[in-house]
């Protein structure tokens, strides 16, 4: 597992003055993923896009993904 601080990304986003939410979670944890979804809805009221940057190999079609596949 590789969880790191997002200092560079934080600086780039803040420079645009865009609203954003930084959350460090384990994408293999259903509890963490639910917490991320709740935090997003609380902060923004909706979610327009999700970028999964967790690098899963081999590649899967999104609809075929589950926590079991990633474990």
C-alpha cells in the first residue's frame, strides 16, 4: 500500500482557487470508501466525477470491479 501526502497536488489545486477535498483512504477498505463518499456528499452535495488512481493490475472493466477482485 502506498499512501502519501499530496503537497504538490495540494499546491496546484489551491493555486486555481478550486474547491477540493483531500482524503487519505485505503481503497481496499469498504469502510474507508464509504467514508470518502459521505465526506464528498457532505462537502459538495454531489459527485460529478471520480478518478480512480489506485493502479489495479490486471485491468478490469469498471462494472466488473469489486472489493474481492482488488484484495
